[in-house]
C-alpha cells in the first residue's frame, strides 16, 4: 500500500513539473527592438524562432519590413504569419506554423477586425494551443488587448468602444494608458460601471509578464513609463503603480 502511494505521488509530481509554463508578455504601445529582444529572452532559447502577426494592419508590407529591420541584428530567427494568402502559396496550415515557433508577437492595428479574421481562420484556436504548449505569446496595442477578457478599442468609427478579447488572461486591459488622452478616463469609467473587470493598464513603453495567468513582473524601456493595476473599491478607482525593471 505504501509503495503504491509513493508511486502515485511521484507520478503526480512528475506530471506537474513536466507541464510547460504559460507565458504572456504584453506592452502598451508598438513593437520595439527592446521588446523583441526581451521576448526572445523569455523563450530561454539561444536562437529562438519568433513569428510576427501583422493581422491588425492587414499584413501591411511596411509593418512586415519594419519587423525584419528590428530583428536584423538580434539573435533570433524572424518569421511572419500572413493571412492574406491562397492555398497555392502556402503548404502549411496556420496551426502548423504557429506550433513550430518559440514565440509569437502580435502587432498593433484594428483589434476587432484582427480577432474576427483569427476566428474565421481558427488562428485563435492555434494560439491557444501554442499558449498551452509553453510557446511565449507577446504583443502591444491590439497585440496586447487581444489576450485579455476585454478592453477599449478604436477599431470602430467615432469613438472608443469595448471589445471582447480571447480571454487567456482573466483581467481587462488598457494599452496607450497615458499617450492617448481618452484612454485612461474611459477605462476608469467602464470599470466603475462594471462594463469591464479590474485589469492592467500599460504606458506605451512599459509591459507586463504573466506566468500561468498571473502577474510575474513589470518591465519598461525608460524611467518615465509604467504599468498599473486598476480596480474599483467602494465606488472609487484605485490605480496601483507596479514596480518596474528597466530593460535595454
């Protein structure tokens, strides 16, 4: 009986330790060399394969070229996943491409359109598989908002509105927290009205690392940028600035 118990216990701890950590790195603004380099470090690989998704800008050629320029002197193997393709030009599925990567970085753009395309192409499901398998997921602006349960977006005409995210993280999110004037007050208003849950806001040059769904650390690329945890307490907004590490 004791021997059987020991075997069961060892089996449990083996499976627990062999599970891959789920890592998400989000930042408030557009992609930068510092953020790409930091994403590479999170993979713990010497020359990681990192795939960029420019879906939010309709696979903009400018954005793709910018991605390759950022990566030109970094120790990574840069890839791009384009969705405006046809069967004759691509011999692998989106899922096969994504699951062969060490990290995936999502660019900015129109969050609403990006998520709709992902759903139509089942890229959302492929990203969930990648996340569950320990592939590092990252991104800023639309590329950060997409991972949360919801947040405000400029993807519709006239004004900022709420968009539902993939829900990999159980919090709401606000990118561009101080760089765009209307972002912060509207985020606060929606939390107070219970339209959004408590969540995390990021300045353009600040980001957050989540490990297995919970906050692990904050990083910034200058001393003036921060991330915040924002929530409602007794009908008033509380904004907690998170201690940050400067990366280069």
